């Protein structure tokens, strides 16, 4: 959710050399984009998360009869063997991949959302509380 809002903000404001940047290649560019802290509309948050969850479940239903691999971004980032699973699934030779991209958001999620306390309270004790539990900051 944060990356979607930040990306939309960046596209509209065009802070970096009049060009939309979803990915950056320098610490300086990353620092500029990391300054943006969206305010999330907590009145719409639960309904939007439920809608996204429903869309995901419906998409998976369409692939039930198709050979597929369910993959989460967080797994790719935290576990290099997951990328090897993708190569195996695609029947491609395994190889080490690299990127020049620089991480934009390096702090806990709580540091990147303007109204973090509201977001935390809105998601706490809901099916989506795992999105905020590891990111709590008072």
C-alpha cells in the first residue's frame, strides 16, 4: 500500500529531474523519494484490503488447473533459495542475479507512514494485523 501511494505521489510530483522514478540507482535519489510519508485513509483501509484479498483469491482460483508457483516478494527478498525455486519452476539454468537498484525505504514501515498510529489501530486485531505487528513504533 505504501509503495503504491509513494509511487503515485512520485509520478505526480516528479521530484527527480522531471522524470518519474519507481526505482533509483543512487543513495541520493533514494533519500529524496524516502522523504515522502503518505497519510493512509484508515476509513477505507479495511475495505481496500478485503477487496485486494478477494481479488487475489479469485486470481488464484483461475490458476487452479494451471501449473503455477505462488511467490511472495518478501520471500524473494529474505530467502535467496526462493529465487532458485523460480528458476527451477521455469526450467531455466540457475544463475546469480544482481541489480543496480538502491533500496528506497530502509527503515521500519512505521517510519514511512505519516499516520502510523491510526493505521496500526485500524489493523490491530483484524485478519491483516500481521501487516503492522512487526512494524510497531510508539
